[in-house]
């Protein structure tokens, strides 16, 4: 009869090496997402800062072509993450979702969280219906014909594997 104890030891060693390899691969994927692609992420979403100046409608369409929507922070933490993203990129402002009818770019109502500047709260600029996120974390209305960079957001896939990285498909 073969020695099963020897086999178990060998398999345990192989499984241990596989665990190490999987861990290294996970770190490599995280490096590619965060450093090479420049993505930021929360538990539920990925965020991609697109450094191509576009008017609001073009930015909206560009995010859709990439498989996402124009980003709109729905919590203080996400707003801070996005503002830091803008700041670390050396920028002062980017387009975010549509504030004209007080809905997000994904058509859900704007409720629960907002980060309007004090000037906007006191005297909203109703002529400019688009919204920009400043590197300080505050929002302001902006003319929709202005060209600026923007942030797209992508929901994380619920199922493991099979999903492609966001933002990879569309160029310009």
C-alpha cells in the first residue's frame, strides 16, 4: 500500500504554494487597478478619473461607452475619496453627475447627501445646471458647455470572475 502520509504532506505543500501565488496575484491586480489604471474604489464601486476635456453631455456619453455613469458621490466618504482623487491628480475641479433636476446621472433622486458650497446653498446658480466637484470636496453649479475632466463610476460585479475592468473599452 502507498504511504498516504507522504502524499498528504506533498499536497499540503503544493496548496500552500498556490495560496502564496494567489495572494501575490491579488496584490498585482490591485497594483494594476490603482496605479496603472488609476482607479479608486469603495466596497461597491470603482471610480476612474478621465483626463480628457469634454463638455458635460460628452462626458456623460463617454462614461456610458465605458460601461459606467458619470460619478456622483452619495456619502461623505465617497465624496472625500473623489475629492482626494481630484486633488492628487493636481486638478481643482471635475464634472460629476447632473444636478439640474436634482437627480444623479443614474436617474436616482438626489437625497440624503449633498456637498454644495455655502454660496450655492445661499444663492443657487439656476442658470448653470451641471455640477462640478472641487478638490476641496464641495460641489458647485457650472455651465454645461465648459470643457473639463470628469470621473466615471462603475458598479462592482456581484459575481466573481467573468467581469472586465471598468473603463477599458472606450477611448475618446
